[in-house]
C-alpha cells in the first residue's frame, strides 16, 4: 500500500522550480526513423566548413519529414559512424535539408571528402527547439559566435517567412577573423529583404577588414535592448554564452526569454545511452535548446 501524505501537510510551493514557459513536448516531432539521403549540393563556406544539401531519396518520406528550428539530426556516414548536426535550413523546405559541417575529426573529415551524389543516412529529428510561436509580437535578438550561426539559420528562415509577426529582429555575429565568417553571401538578403539588423565583429581583423574588431559583447554598446519585449537566442562556444548571457541578465532580460543551444558528445540522440548527460538532464532529449534559467540550474552545463 502506498503511503499517502495528508494534503494539508505539504506545502510544495517553496520547493517548486519555476515552470518553463515553453513546453516543447506539445509541438515537437522527434523520431528515431532513418532516412536514406543523397548529397545533392556542397558549398564550401570556409576551408573548415561546408554546407551540404541532402535530399531524402524516398519521395513519400521526404514529404513526411519535418522538424522545428533548433532540432538536430544524427548524420550517418556509412562505414564510419554517426555525428549529431543541427539542421541549418528552412523547416518549410521540402526539397532538401541543409547541414553546415565543420571538419572536426573522424566522421566529419570523411564527409568533407564526399562528392555530390554520395549516399548518407539521417536519423531524427531530435531534441527541443526554439519557441518561435512564443516570440511572436516581440523583438528578437539572435547572437551567434563562429559555427553557432549554423543552428541559427533555421530560426532565421522561420522569421523571414513570418516576418510581419515579429517586431525588430537583430543578428549579432562574431568570429575569430574575417575568413571564418559563414554565409557571407546571404547577409545582403537578410538585411535588405528580411529587414534583419546585422552587426558583425571579428576578434582579429586582416588587411582587407574595415568592419568592427573586438569581442561580440562590444556590439551591445551599439544597441538599445528593451528587456520587457525581447527574446534572445544565443549559439556559440560556451565562453561566449557566459559573457553574452551575463550581459543580458544585467540589463534584466528575463532568463526564460533567453535561449541557448548546448552541445555535448552524443551517441543515441534519444535518451538511451546517457552519453550526453549533464547531471540528470539528457542534452539530446531535454535540449539541445534550453532557456537560460534551466541552464543556470544545470551544474557544469556551460
Ligand atoms: C546537438 C548538436 C548539434 C551539432 N551541430 C553541429 C553543426 O551544425 N555543425 C557542426 O559542424 N558540428 C555540429 N556539432 C558538433 C559535431 O557533432 C561534432 O563536431 C562531431 O560529432 C565530431 O565528430 P567527428 O567524428 O568528426 O570527430 P571526432 O573524431 O569524434 O572528434 C574530434 C574532436 O571533436 C570533439 N567533439 C566531438 N563531438 C563533439 C561535440 N558534440 N561537442 C564538442 N566537441 C566534440 C572531440 O572531443 C574531439 O576533440 C553538433 C553537436 C551537437 C551535440
Ligand atoms: S545521446 Fe544517448 S542519451 Fe543523449
């Protein structure tokens, strides 16, 4: 027999954590299905990063496949293994899935040698996503460092496709040097067609660089952020999270309106292998998108 505490004895309120405003479980598609794909296009963005366009081979599966901005896939290079990669294309794009991949080790090195027509597998989509609907009617501040622009491309597409639903949208992007900047060929369209204010900065300029130099937080000096009406999405190296989120916290942007995407080593992508755990949290299932309030409560998350 279960022991039942008398109701009046429990006052749970002081112990209850602040509920997340955004319940991803309501809206998300997460599956463990494997789709066979063909690489239909490869764009060399920098010597280290390439953008791969993958087409799901089966037309019915291609139609069924859907994801939300912020989710990731497990990409399988047959015979070499699987790696988690954020989806970097529009969730509306039924033709292909874009993945921006840095050459980082065993699997990604092989992938960088692949040619158009090569066959790969994808599993997913997995994980939580950015609360695009909750951000409607607000200003949006997207902040990316280096490769962090790759996962931000999906919400950027979403915002562009629903531009009239959002107020001011700004993208702050910082890299270590000018050649490391990703997607430079899209900046004019983001600014002029999609009315996104783009501010870029590099740690170290080169001879041809006439833009800003310094850390990404320098860009805040050029901005007025309304903490009562702004959502922020931050993607980049952990050291950047700390400085950026501390600044946003200092101007009183509520922690549950700041979202970050965390990276951990992953294997299954679906809460089975425990490879990605931070404390009792699975980064693959409970994340990779977390609000900053949740991250602050995760020991050693960043
Ligand atoms: C949710 C998620 C989304 C990601 N999105 C992207 C993306 O859009 N584009 C992209 O290029 N990469 C992304 N990554 C990182 C990518 O998964 C790793 O670079 C990749 O797994 C490396 O595999 P490899 O076999 O090539 O290298 P390995 O030989 O396995 O490792 C090479 C080096 O990279 C380190 N490493 C491996 N995996 C990770 C990881 N997850 N985080 C940090 N360091 C790691 C290893 O410790 C080692 O030092 C993402 C990771 C996660 C968890
Ligand atoms: S990757 Fe296996 S539990 Fe998260």
